[in-house]
C-alpha cells in the first residue's frame, strides 16, 4: 500500500473538465448544475418512484415490476465469499478523485467550525517502521489543523528514544513526551491553540494505523453537523500481510450492550477534550483492556445522544499478531476485569462472564427475588401436536419459577386440540381464552395481554420448542432493564440453522420492509466479528419469541389490529417502542427451535398475497425512510440479505458531495484547486 500523498498528473488534470461541475453563465451561482454519480442518481430515482407509488397503488405495482430487472442489470453485486469483493468495492466507492479532493477543500472553507485535533500515539514497544508509516499517512491529511504527541515510557530503549526524537525534530507538528503516568489528557498541548474558543479533540492512534486523507475532514464535517457530539467513531479495516486492505468492520451506530461485549469502537475515535478531562485522560500504552475500559468510561460520561458514528472506513489497522493460548487467556482476564470495573463504577449489578475460546464477553444481569410473573401468550388454531410440544417445553423444561400461560384460541375445531385443552385445564398455570373470528394475530395478542396478570409479557408462537431451561431467565433479565424495550431470542430451524438473530429494517430494499439477520447460518457460526455470539441492540425482533414489560406494551398502544393483522406487526411494535425511547435487544443466550409459520402456512397468493402487499404498503407509508436507515445495519452493507454482503452502492452520501449546491465549486475552480495541489506537491 502506498503511503505517499496522491500526485495529480497533467492527464488527470485534463480529465477534471469532464468530471467536474459546470457553473454555466456567471460561475458558481443560481445557474449551477450538479452532476450526480450513479449511486446518487439511483437514490434520487428511488425517492421519486416511492413518491409516485404512494399516490397510486397500481402505479406502485408497475414500478416494482420494472425495478427488479433494472436492479439486477445496473447494480453491482459484491459477493461476500468472493476473495476480491472488498477490493472491487474499494475501487468503485472508496478512492478519492481530484474532483473529490477539490470539493473537500471547498467544503472545509464553507464550514463554520475548524477544531484542533491532537493525535496521541502510545510509543511503548513500537516498531519505528510502523510509526513512520502512520506519520506518512498523516502528512497526506486534507484537513490541516492537527498536531501529534508521541507518548513514550521512560523505560524505552535508548536507541528507540533517539530515533523518536529524530522523527519529531523533522516536523513541527510532532512532539515527544516521556512519562510513567498511566493516563494522558493532552491539556498542555492545547496552550497554543489558534483561538481560545476553538473546539479541541483528541484522537488516539496506534503505531501502524493508516488514516486515509479524508479521515480528519470527515470528523470535522460530523462535528459541524452535530455540534453537541463528544465522541466520534468510524468504520475500519485491516492491512493484511501482503499490504492489502481486508476484513472491513462496517459497524452499527452506538450500541452499549455490544460495546460491553467487545470494543467495537476501536480504530478511528475522536474525543472532545472536555470528555477526556471528565474520564481522566487516555491510556499511555497500547494494552487492549486499558482502551476498552476508557472507551466504556467515555461512553457512559458522554451519553448515547452525544456519540456519533461515521459510516466510512477511516482507519486501516495492521492485522493482529497471533497469540499463544496463555497470552490470549491473560488478555481476556484483563479485559474482563476492566469491564467489571466499569460496571462497578456505574453501580450496575451485572457481572462479566468470560466465554473461553471466543472474542467477546457475556454480561449477565440478575433477576430480582422473587422473580416477576411472566405471562406467556400463545395464539393458536388447532395443530395440537405443535402446541403440545411447545407447552411441554414451557411448563416442564423451563426453569423460570413464576409463569402463567395464556392460550389465545382462534376457532380450533379438531378433537385432538380439545383433548389437549382438557389435559391443560389440570394445570393451574394455564388459561385458555376462546377468541373466535377471522385470524388476526394483532387482535389475538392484544386481547390476551388485556387478560394477562404478569409484569412481563412473553409472546410465543405455537411452533416454538425449548432447547435449554435457562432461556426465559435470560430474556426476562434484559426485559426488566429500564432502558430496554423488546427482547428477542436466537431461533433455529429444525436442521440447526439460524432462523432469527434480530431483524434488519429495509431488507429487500427499496420496496422491502424487514428481514432476518444472518438467516440460514449454522447454529454454532460466530458470524462476522462474533456478532452471532454477543448480545446486541437491534431495531426489531420477531414476535415468535418476544419479551417486553407489560407497561411498555401498553405505553406504545400494543399491536396494530386494523392495518397489520398478520405480517410486520412485530416490526411496527418494535419501531414504536424504539420511537418511545427504549432500545430493543437480541440475545444468543436464549436459544429455541422455531418451525417458521408451520401452523399458518405461507403467503402464496390470492387474498393472502393482497393482504401481505397491503401491509407492506402500510409499513412503507407509516415508517418511510426509517426502514432504509436501520441504525444497527451499516449503510455500506447490502439490504438484499442479512449475510453482511457489501452494498451495491453505499446508502450514505459522501459529505463533500451533499453540502448546499449554491456553495459548490464550479469546473474552473476545481481545475484551479487541483493545479495548486499539484504544484504544492511538486514543491
């Protein structure tokens, strides 16, 4: 990988006239015209198509028929298992053209705030080659207001210290400090700030990290767009042994539970100086557990409303060296202790449970004593063999001490069902409520909830089968947390493949509503970055097995009986819970079998198909762009499946292409700025 600043050739400069913006008469003014990229043009067409479809249902159906073949023809497909997929994606979407650089320069001129960045590099036992590589990349930054402190230990070897001193002497923006302190807050480095009112940010950088030229600019754009932000983080990837970029981690927006389980905020992070002062500084060594503890402290101190995610790959980090089993165990123990200290400092009763052989941790939340009553609600119509197996798992193979089961019976007629009900009537924990009429899943559940006595509701399909006894304890322990709304479980098909690991909004984009995360993976698959093994937030979970406090269910109005009688009612419920300020959660530690829709069948045609598409139209009309902006599914990931494939084009526009058009540079300005950049590079 080249670490040198990009040099513009005369050939490339001549091409700018063809790719730049045309100002028309009068230069950059009211007559300015913007050339759209294919991705932006596609997004614009989709928005227009949706607006038309909302006005005319028949036209919407026609547009959907047209869109499907067009999508297959025009949209590139970056297959997840293709070894060159990420390289192809980089070449298409993640490189800067001269026009991009000129637009970034112009955007920076328009931004009102130009904060100072202090980059902090721990230099304990570092490779000088790695240090120089990082500094070479920083020299190419398009945002100029930064300086760096290299923090070395006084115990560093003499030749390393002397080499660092020579490196620092060659650039006035660099400074070397020697300390034995465990934390560093950078306060002394801001004494020469350009103005006392300039915002000040600290950016930790590890030796060997390569920041692309737009990295600090992207931070500046985010800070200007969200002035209240105190902590920024971005996506990242790895540099493999051959110097190639690989293993991109396209991250979710801020997720406290995932952050407890793994430090996914690593890579490029930026902390406001006031936040650093509140948490006592940054670590002066590169120990992973120390950084995990600091990131957690910073997240608690800032609060979710002041944490911003930049969905762009802004850090290329060297692939980690393989550690021995002993070293890995020691590191895991240190990280567990660090997370436990954060829990204790914030008076949280949870405990850290190490998962041997896995990267990540389980945070176990306690149940109160006595445990609250859980009302398990099972809508059903006949299919006694399914219901009996489900009830056996709930009543005899579940170790939760306080449950009631409410069977919402919708016109069952088979003798086997009547016989099963007669047997169940002998169990005081079971109630059977007749609910005649056309099948309406939302109505059945709402009526059952009205009769429920429990503090916690557990919505359950009649085709669920219990695997291990602790599933309900796990779900209730999360549902009782005041910040949590709905809690979902890990559901498996009968062949031990995953049916549900959380819901992704917008699946089947642009006309889709939702789909399942990592569907059809094997039961023991860790998923990318161990996301199938860790508790994490999700916009929605399936009501096939969903726990929620009854107070929250009533607060948001329950299920929509009128518009969502069968499909997407759980997604709608979860979105209303999320809009009310709660966070929905998925846990892999509640594991059950689910024979999906076994008792109801599939939506294949006729009235069912018409109802299904009407419910899709309702969800699109009600939730609109929310379905296309799932905070827990990165806009660089495809919405064609839940397998974390790369998106045919990123759904997040580049900030230097989206600021107001009246301020955008014209073709002549772009050419002049590119020439000036060329001359500066040659000098």
